[in-house]
C-alpha cells in the first residue's frame, strides 16, 4: 500500500445519479472516471444487482449520464452521442449483461438544444426535463440563435438589471432555463414521443432549475403524472439582493393542456425550495428559509395540503437545517438528511398523527387539530458519515421484517462515495434526536445493518493508506464548546516531529464533515506527511442556529478566536506537532480568514489563500449575489452603520501588519469573489516585500474542478508548504526555490507569478 496522494484523489471514481428499477431488483448509475495519462474524463453507466451485488459496466466512449428506468428492462439516459445532449434508451438483456451495443441504443428526443434534469413518470408515460428557453417560451435553437437580430455578428450583451453573471457564467438576457413536458407512446419496449415538448412555464420570467446549482431536486411530479410542483426565483430588479424563491404548482392532465401556475408561497420572503409531492398525491413538503436575504438561514420543513391549501411547519424546535426530504412509499414517514455535528445524517419523522389530525379538522371544522410540534419526533437512522440520494424499496422485497429498505449514497473521510443498503425494521428501536443537546462529545458508533452495495473504488481501498480521523472538543469563543477533526500523518512515527496543515473552511456557514472531499481532501495533507487540523468554528453548519448565526456581522471575531484557541489546544495535546511549522490554508471565507490572520498574528510559518477576500467593500461591488454581503455586514457599504462593519472586518485595513509568506490562488471565472481580490492580495504582499506567489487559473471558477488543474494546484501547495517546513532547507535555498523560475510562467493554461 502507498500513502494517499493527489493522484489517487483524481483517479477516484465518482458516483452521480442513482436509479432504482421499478421491480427493485437493480440499480443503474453513472460514474465519472478521470484518466491522468491522457487527461480524459469518462462518464459511463453501470448496473448492479441488489440480489447478487454483481456489477456490470454498460457503456463506454461517450458522456452517458443521468440514467433512469422506463420499465423493468429498459434504461433511459442522457448522452452527447448525437452532438447535443439528448435522451436515449436501451433495452437490457439480463441474461447477457455487459457492454451494450451501440446499435441497440435509440435516441428518444431530438430537441434544438441540449436537455437536462429528466424525470419520468411511468404511470402517465410522461417526461419532464429542463432546457433553455426564449422569453416567449420557445425552446432555444442552438443552430440559429443570435442575441441581436439587427447585428448578428456582435458579441455585445445588454443588461438592464442584475444579475449580469452568476457563479461562473455571464447570463444571456433573453434566455431562461425552464421546464418542458412530453408524453410517450409505448408499444411493448419501443418508446416514441406523442407530441412536441410543452413549456409549462411559457411566457413567464421564471427559471427552473434555479441557477447556479439547481437540478432535478427543484421540481417534483405527482404519482399520477398530472401535477407538477417546482421552485423558481422571483425575477425582479432586486433579485441580486434578496433570496426570494417560491414553490409553484401546475396541473397538467394527460391529453390536456397546462393549467395556470399557482404560487403557493408568495407570503414568504426567503428561499422556498425542494418541493416533494407525496406518493398519495395529497401533500407537498418543501424547505423554507424565512429571511429575505440570509442564504444560510435554517431550512425548515414545511407541509402543504394540496386540497385544503393549508400549511404547517414540522418540528420547528428541531435545531437543524435540513438538506433533503424523501417520502416513504405509504406517505406516512419522511426520511430527512441534515448536517449535524460534523456529519450529514439520515433522520426519520413519523407523520401519522399529524396527517390524521389535519384530516380530522377538515372533516370537522369546529374541532381544533393537534398541531403541537411536540407530537412529532425526529429519530436518527444513520448517524455517521455523509449520506444522501435516498431511494426506497417496499416492504417484503428482500426482508419481510423490514418496513422499508433504503438505498443511498455515502462517504466518509476514509472512503469515497459508494452505494449502501439499510433495512428499516423498527421505529421504536431508533434513538430520539435530543433537541436540547448542544454538542455530543461521544462519537457515534458504526451503524448496524449497513450493507455496501457498490464497490467501484475497491482498488483505492485496497491500495491506498489513509489516516483515521480523530475528533476533539475545546472551549472556544465565549467558552462555547467547539468541535474539530484531527488526522495524524500517514505512517505516523511517534518519535518524530511533524508540520501541521491547519485547514479553514469556507462559507463561512460551511463545515468540515466526515465525508470524502473531491477538492479539499484532508487525506491529501495527511498522505504528504502533515498532521491535519480542521475546526468547525462559530458559524459552522450543523451545530444549531444560534451557533451558526454568530459569525454574521462578526467575521474576524468569534471564528478567529475559535481558530487561535483551537490551535493552542492542538499544540498542547499533540506534542509531536512542530509549533514552528504550522501552515494555514483556506478557501473563500477561509481565504478571507488567511488574510485576516496575516494582519493579526505571525504564528504561522506560511499561508495559502484560495479565492479569498482582500477588501470587503470591493468584494461587495464585484460579486453577483449582493444579498450575501449585505446580510453578513448589515447592509450596503454606503449605509453608515454597515460601513463600520465593512471597515472593521476588512483585511485591507491591516495590511501593514502582514509578515507571513503567502501563496495566493485565484480563478479567472470566479464571479463570487473576483480575481481582483487575489491580485490585490498578491500586490500587497509583493509591495511589502513578503515572500509570495500567485497561482492563477483562467479557466476555473470559485473551485478548481478540472482534474489536471487540481493536480497542479496540489503540487503548488505542497511545494509552497515544503519551503517553510523542511528542515534541510536554508534561508538561501528557500529564496532560490522561490526565484528559480522567471517571473511569469505559463503552463497548461495556468499562470504562476512569484517574487
């Protein structure tokens, strides 16, 4: 076995969409695989039998993705086989599983632009998908579209309102992503389109899925295929400085036309997202944030009765922000994922009594329902790792004692994402989630009955040595209990001293959790010989709403205090850490904190700032989502009270104190925190005569997503850390290493600048 390296990281196969067959006997899923030698990425379909756990690769040589089942022996999937991404299908011969022949594959859609986010309703033989649409509702034609009919050769785009750009893309003013519905004609195992796709949002200035991270989770179709719920941003002049999205409902009978669009959540000023129609068609759950401009507000579970048009917030006292909701097959239970204490757990909420009470009220108008939130109990089903993408197998399929069987994806810090199975046998045996607890110091034990189904990264598990994470707690700001993760270097020798990689997460309302990261991976640093610390400071997600809100309007205070006290704690507890070789690394808010640290302490040997803020005021005027900075600093920079906070927590104001050598990294397509922040940071360091280096990726956004760039990113980081942590380097040798190249080095679309 060998120590974990960045090369191992980029070679890890990544599971994306998972789909369960109607008879619950097979799962089909797509996997991303990167080949470093050729810098090629493959995305292929795989099939696994739930009875035998046998796995078969089905496709190769194309980008095949987002598979789902049309029936028990036909798989549909998106592919670029015809140039544009369209929907294809292929029959499966279960007696002869393996690579599918291209001639057996049939192209089902022939749209004028690429499509995505396809959902199929088998009962109605109906497809719903998203595609780019013009303002009149017509689907974009990639071959003929021009922005300006009166000047077809200009590249100019005209904007009258924000957004101009979002995340990493300049928006086209005349185009929206919208939902289309088309019905299928089925003759045995042959599928054709009955009609042209119908835009159910036609003529509306709406978008679904919601940019920049929206997906098929932004809409839901009822079991009869005739009701569609979706989430859309409210397009208005103020959309860049508010978070208002709504849940909408459309009734579209098979053989009929779409009805009017009904806004279900117009009274709520914040995010309304992730609608889920219950299997019995009576209810919609969705996630609600109450505040208009707070993107990290608590995600509350809302229950809407479609017939009665009534709302109820479920478990309002539960101090967790929900990530996803999945209905049980009998519409009596919710399976919920939520970040909690450094994990993303799966919980269960039993709705029997609540649903019964609401229905009784509807029958008897004089009777008040039992709407007491205490009548609902949250129980923890899976308390370790990072879990999601839940599918449900009905009772009796594999085990008569199981109420339902969950199929879901899961990863940990030690193991990449795989597909797992868990039998849900008894509600009464599950642990009640204690709403009053603050921190659970006792780490959760392994989950009984958890069975791994896929094994796409077995070679990684068998060949690569990783470090087992430890958890620690210490008294941070205001003596609050703070949670952190610690990893010893791989091949740890207790007789040696080790440098420390001190990692700072972004957000600031993010968190280091027990998951396998595909960019910032803690094992990369442990494998390179560093002890690793990752602290979930005030503001981190999963420790309660009060704890999370503590960072807002206090960017350089609570969290900085937590980090410094956490570092003190770690250096005192782990004597093998060399306190003179502590390196601080962070991205986004973590990059901001790196600049803040540089202005307030010199205890770090070196720093790495990835896409961080240099100037809070400049960051406000150049970012796209103004609601974020306006909430975090209490308003706009021209508001006198808010201006005080922008100045108080501005790293630029403390540049004169900077002393620590810093590697600055930035992406040219980062429109969240633009490249000017990284260039300004590097300029200040250079002008102050501080050892520094700039790594610039013109083709990356706020994240480094291309695997070749990620390998280069890690190489530059480790080269930088070694300059200040290796014992055998003299000061002269360090300077020579920093200056050994010419000032500007271009390599593979990457720019490195150094002094």
